[in-house]
């Protein structure tokens, strides 16, 4: 997955530069799996830079310059991680909302089916006239449960 950098994009803020050279805009990540892949790569980059800093040779004449560059890269990558985690959380919430809209909770439909079965059994046992009296009393005791346009339950 690679993104094209657009005007206004800032490397390290909304664009992640991976160790393999890819540049990815955080907004272009569309699935949790993509986000996890980028997060794993980012974590690997952080670990790699930390290991590189530990292995640096102090006697190297360019030590201080290399260490500064490595620490700057490490700081940028560590700052990118929370932004990426926020994006993954946003995607997760959106996916959860889509699933909830497509699949109504099973519990509510089971409860509704149980209530219907109860009412049908009550009608069989008590008879139609007695059940009509119960419905009438229920409407009188709890009028907010019925809309004005509604007739018989």
C-alpha cells in the first residue's frame, strides 16, 4: 500500500515514511488490517532505530551527527504511532457501526419472538375475548406504549 503525497501533507504528521521507503498518508488507510500492517511496520522501524542507536560506536567521528539523526527519526516515528492508532480506532468504530446497521442485535429479535409466542399461547389458553380485555387494560394503564394511530396490537 502506497499513497501519493498531496499538497498540505506533512511527513511525520499525516504521512508515515516506512523503513522500506513507502510513504503512506494516514487518511488513505481504509481497513483495520491495513492499519495493523502499517502499525507493525512502524513498530519494527522504531525497534530497528533503537537497536541502531544502541550499536553505535562512540569512537566514530560522525557519532554525534548520526545519533542526532537517529534520535530525530525515532522521535518522529514515536509521534506517528498515536495518530495511526487513532485512525485504526476510527475505522474500527465505523466498521462496527456498519455491522450493527446491517445485523440487528439477535437479542432484541429473540425477545420480540418470545413475546409474540407468549401472546399467541395466552390467546389460545384464555380465548379471544379475555385477551381483548387484557389489551384494553394494558392500553389504559400504559397509554404511552401505543401511538394514537395504532389500533389493535
